[in-house]
C-alpha cells in the first residue's frame, strides 16, 4: 500500500459489504476502481457498532438481513481480486475477529488479498502484545484512529505502531456528519500536521463533498468518505452512473 501514498489527494471510499444487495459488493468495488478511487474500505456489518452513524448502521442492518457473513466477504474479495489490485481494507470490530478466530481471520484475509484493517475498538496494547507480530509477518497493515481528544503522547505511540496510515477522525462524533469543517477542526488538523508523523494521514468522519475533501487534503494526504457514498448507492439503480458522478463531484465539483 506504500505506493498509494506516493501522491496526494488520496480518496478512500467506504462501502458496506452486502449492501444494498448481498452480491453487489464486487460490482461496486470494481466500479470504484475504474473511477480512480485510491483505497477501498469494506465494512464488515456488525450488530453493535461503536463508531458508525445512522446511515452506515442502517446499511449494516440491511446487509445482515441480506445474509452477509465474514466468510461471504472473503469470497467477495477473492472475486474482486480477479479484476483489480486496488488496496482493500476491512473495517470492523474486535468481537468479529474473536468470533471468527483472530489468527484464522488474518491468515484468510491475507489469502484472499486484503491489504489492511481498521478495527476501532481494538486496544493498542492488546494489538502490540498479541497480534502485531502476526499482522507484520503476513505483510498486512493495521490502521489506528486518532481524535481531537487524543494526546500527543498517544499519537506518537500510535504512529510507532500503525502501518499504512493514521486515520484522523475529524471530530469527537460518529460517522455521517454533514456540516462544513470548523475552525476548531482546522486547529486540530494543523496540530497533527506540525507533528511530522512518519505515517501518512487520512481524515474521515464528515467528509461529504468537494469542499470538505479539498480542506482535508490541505492538511493530510487525503480523506475517507463513507456515509455520503452509502446514501447515494442506497438509492441507486445504476451503480456505474451513480459512482462515476459521485467521484467526479468529489474530485472536480
């Protein structure tokens, strides 16, 4: 995934596996790859999410009703890998890994072509003690999150543990905010930028249009868009057109 960050204005799009319909994941990822998205974050639907706002929660509920499972997600990624090598991250929760079996989960992810993971409730010390060696040996990335409340000391500890990039949560909130970026948030982004972290950074939560995307790109390597994309794809009958228009609007307005 290092080659991805040789440029700036990185666009990472989040999708919910199994949404809107169970087997749509492959088509949606392939269309995103065709439209020059840089990273795909595939959400593993979970019944009790901690960070997801209403839009992503509802998409996860629908996907679970559709019959999505971790096993099915791995099958979908294996199919995706027949047509694109775009970096793929799995986003989910620690309980899902424990249920599946953590070592089994990481090994299977490597086998099907996953590049990394975002597990918001995975404690840093647990990862360092129990999982980091396994993840590193498999050549995979574990992305940790920081928020405006994260101390500089903890940010440095995360920077020394994370691989791939650091997920800069734009505000102390859940996903799906639609407000413009505030001066308080800008001050936070400037603080992170001045720390000269060794890992690239991407801003997520509340990035929903060209203006917020461009602002994020001024202070970090790019941005992550989830809820805004889920809303569009949820009401679409034509993924090709919807995805093309959505990405053009983010990149060019």
